[in-house]
C-alpha cells in the first residue's frame, strides 16, 4: 500500500498532547485526526508530529545531558564535593550523558522514520552500547545504595576502606559487569534482525530466549532485589537508631525536674545556713 493511500493516524504520545494543546491555545483546530503521514517515511507519523516530536525530545535530551554534565563538572572542580562517595554519582551521571548523546538520537530517528537506515554493523554496536550504558546506570544505582548502607551501618571501618583506589575498583566492577551483559550478542548470541514487509531493515534487541533471560536478570531483577534489600535494611537501621534517640531524649527530660528540685533544695539550704 502506497503512503498516499494511507489515511489513518498514528499517535505519538507526549508530542501529540503538546501539539493538540498548542493548537487549542492558538484557537486553531487540531489536525491530529486529519494529518496525512509524511510521504516517504513508513512510520506513519504526519509531518507535523515528526517535527514537533523531534524538537520536544531533543530539548529533553539536551536538558538531561547538560544537567549531568554540570553534576560531573561540579564533582570534578568543587573541592567540597570531591569525596570518593561522590565518584559513584559521577559514574552514574557519565552513563546517563552517554545515553543521551549516543543512544537517544538514533532511537528517536528510528522511531520517526519507522525503520533502521544505518546498516547492520551500526545496529549491533548501537544495541550493545544501549545495553551497556543502561545496565551501567542501573548498577551505579546499586553501588550508591550499597555505599550508603555501609556508610550507615559501619561508618568508621567503611570510611577507612573507601579509599580512592577502592572506589575506582568498585566503579570499574560496575562497568565490567555491564560489558559482560552487553557483549554476548556481539559474539553471536542473537537472532537475525527482522525485516519489514516492505523490505526495510529493523534494529531491535536480541530476541534469543536465553539471552533475554540472561540480560533481564542481570540488568534488572538482580539489581532490583539487591537495592530493595539494601534500602529495607537502611530503613530498619535508621528506625532503630531514631527510637533509641527518642528514648534517650524522653529519659533526659524526665530527669530534668529532679535535677531542678535538687538545685532548688541546695539553694534554699545555703540561704538558711547564711
């Protein structure tokens, strides 16, 4: 079927809402139900929504990238933020910066065009980099949670252990584990990329069942369980300490009247003796 014969409309989520809202504010009727798909692009999106979506998503990506760049710059340049505990946050910010620079633009292009125009080699590299950076981002969150746990439960001993060398080693472990999860498709653990009915290429993550289980468990489920357990333990320790502090405060306040009575008694006794 030719694009000129396609008369249905494909919704694009947030961009559709933004465009419709702008149309309503300007007093013009929304064309979201009448725009034709842009000729030459099999995605089915209209020209209006392709332009608006590209502008909106690019603006969001720039905000995310610039925000994380500022975080890394602050940690690197501000002496008060140069502690090793902030290195883990910098590692997380770096992974998010790389996602915004290398993953999101190609993802947006593929979504708007409706097919993958960059060839099989770049497809494999893009997908592996996507898994690498997203996994690194998640594992950095796990590392931050574990760091907080030991900082709270074993403050003195962990402060001595968390040297620059050990912090760099922990960050390196995060990135190595991420590489271990993303590498198998490059070594052949994948299925051939699907092809559209019109012969155009697609570029999707490996649908090999074994790798799907391997990657989702390593990239999501194990980190989820670890973070849940760690923050639950942090909550428990914090609650116990808060109760102890409250009990000490109540006990000290109960002692205050007795101390005041003793002081008044001593004062009266000294006046009588005089």
